[in-house]
């Protein structure tokens, strides 16, 4: 006879299964949080493969956990989360996080040298850069740069030059370590500056409001009235002048020379004779008749100090065009008659 022993019918086998969604997680560069549900009758753990930027935190009921990534200021990165209850094969969830898009640090600027005439002027330079950029002048007293609102170009403005030829640079920089430099030059002024001395005077012509204006200068001393030595400019303005000029002082204002003003004449150069003729006299005392056929004269100031600036179009006897620019700053004497 055989006897067979049977187990306790109330004893049940333990469920060691582990259920979790292993779909890969994907985060933006800004970071974020995802919640995953876990089903297991056994104690379980969830472990990050990169705890420095990915943390996992089970809830109190051990029914789920959160996966949280920090913001990413570098390139794309990956890691895993491993969920295990101590039996069988653990569950692995792949995690990735996008990086910050790579910034184009290039800087594109036309660095062709800029050249301005003595009158000055304006140029616009285009700039291409994804980074913030600046444009800086090395000579802000006469060369200014202004960035437009859209940050796509800048305007370069050169002031009028009343002196020697000058140069400067404009530096465009977006911080990428490779700034662009533009060379800028401006031609010397042809403006003649006259010394305000006792040789500078004006004389009215009755009550008509017309007047004659006389200026002269020498490289070292003022024009010598006795010998006629020096650089002399004599303007006889007999029309197109406002008739309300005070005979005590010159009236400030803009005076325009036109082709009708045939009585305006100019003498400039070494004048041996001292005669008020309309001539250009060079260093060899060779003279050429010159007549003003157009242009402007601006008078500013008071009897204490005047500034007279003129820009005349001239013609010689052969109708060859010339130009004369000048500026006087100083006091003016009125002839005593």
C-alpha cells in the first residue's frame, strides 16, 4: 500500500511580476517632469543613471514615481531609469533630453575702407550676426556710429573737416573673439581760415544795406596793408543782401550768391600791389582773374565775435570753374567813414 502526502491547500505562490511603462522619455532643454505608474506586490526601486540632472522620486504609496530633469544648457544627453523589485529582469526606461541649439557666432560686416570728402557724409553698413553686437568709433568727436533698431546695420556719419586729413577706425564686435575693423579716412579741408585782426573790416554803402567785406591773412602774420604782403580775400557784396542791415554791425544770416551778382570779386594769394582787383595770385605772384558766380556766405555772432563761413563757386576769364571755401572767426572793425 502506498501513501501520498499532499501540501497545504491554503498556501499560495507569491506574485513577483513587475509592470511599468518602458516607453522612452524625452525632455526639452528647459527640463520637466514625467510620472510613471508601477505595479508590483514586492518592494521596488527606481534608479536614475544620471542623478546629477535626472532625479526619480517614488510616491508614498509606492504606486508611481516622478522623473524630473533639470534645464540643459549644453548638448543633447541620454541616460536610463532602472526599475527593479529584486526578482527577474529589471525594467529599463531610456531617457533623453534635448540640448540648447548651437548658436552661430559668425559676424559678417563689409570691411571695405570708408573715405569721406571734407564736407563729411553718411554711410550705412550692414551687419549679420545672431549674437548681440556693437559698433564703436575711435574718433567720436567727428565720426559717429548709430545702430538701427532692428540691429541689422549701423549708420556712419562723418562731420565736415576744417583741418588736416584725418583717419579713424570703426570696430564691430559680437564677442566671438574676431571683431571686424573698418578703416575710415577723410580728406583735408580746403577751407581757408583767416586771422581776425585789424586788417579785417567791413564798410557800408550809404543806407542801402549793401556792404563790402574784406578779409586777409598770412601764414604767420596778418595781411600787411602797407606792403600788400599776405594772403588776401576781398569780397565786395553789392546786391542780394537784406536791406535792413544795421550800419553799426553786420546782421547775422545766410547770404546767397547767384549768377546775377556780378559785382562780387575775390583776391587770394600773395598780393604785391595791394590793389582790390579780382585775382587769384599764386606763390610766384602770377595772377588770374576770378569772379564769384554762385555760392553762399553765412554770418553768425555779434560785434564781440563773428564767424563768417563761405563757399563760393568761381570762374576765371576762360570760364574754368573753381571753388573757394573759407572761415573767419574774430572781431570785425568798421571803417571810420
